C-alpha cells in the first residue's frame, strides 16, 4: 500500500518570503501522480499543483513549484512571495496510475503566513 | 466549470436518527465519486468509492451498513449515515471524477458537510 508522509505539522512564514513544505511517499509503482492540495479555513479542497511521475521536469504554477525527486520519493512544495491568502492546510497526495483516481493523502501541514 | 455541490453544508441531528448527504456534479457527468471523512486538524480518510449503477466499494474498517452510499445517476451520489451516534460527528467531503476527461484527471471536491450528532 502507498503511504504519504508530511513531517511538518505546522509552519509559518513572513509575507513575501519563500517557504518549502516537505512530502515523502512510499510506493513500489513506477507510474503515478502527485498532488498538492490547499484547504483554507473554508475547508474547500483546492488543487495547487500536479506532477506526473514520468515527467522529469518539475511542475510550476505561478508562485508554486515543486521539487520532485523520484529516486528519493520526495515531493516538496515551494511557495514564493508568500501571501496572507496562502494561509491554509496543505495536503500532499498520491495517485497510482491504475487506481481509478483514488487519492492517498498525507497528514497535512498547517501553513500560516504572517503580515 | 467542474463544480461539485454538496448539501447540506451543516447538519445537526439527534443520536439514533439518519442523515443523508448529497453530492452533485453540476456541469459534468461523474461515473465515480469518492466519500472522505475528516476529523478536526486531520487528513482526509477515504471511506468509499461510489460508482454509478453499481455497489459502492468500502475501505477497510468502514461499516457499509452504517454508511449507505447510492449513486443512482451520473451526477448524484448520496451518503446516508444511519442510526447516527456522537462519534459519527465529523466533516464529510465528496469528490467527483469527470467521466469525459482522461484517466486520473484531477478530482473536483464538494464544499463538505459538517455533521454534528447530539
């Protein structure tokens, strides 16, 4: 079974600075997808970024980028120019290619952006 | 596009009663929907996979007779918590997979339902 580990329960960052959230996963599969989801206080799940395992290039979405290290099974999220609206719980998630879109989530990291 | 509506957003019920939560895909068809449970400050735990026209697949440890799932159409899945007890109080979230999109497309989540059993 796949597992996803987020070792930082809480993090904080000053507005406009950069922060990196860590995620590691364990799988014996070669084809899979990794995601970062954001859950603000409204509790709506919002997709931040997605990475296909077969792609070597790290995914980027505006201020959000990932460092995908397939051999190390690591998938960290970097948030640049942090904004107050980035304050949320962030979940790393894994999807096996043959799972029919079934997600396995990490424990989450509560990020607080301070003014 | 790709809106998933979950209703109600908040419900309080008495112990022993049943509560139905609806998950609708408003602008797309969803053959598969997922139901998650989330305790405060914890992660989302998959409860079951709902497939249109067939029986739901439950995760290990989830009581299928307590959490009844019906996926009668391509746009609606319902979760009924039967004979609810205070320990069933939680936040329930559904997600839907767009049928027409490529395999393993991103999931679209509902806004969640906060259930409180008194």
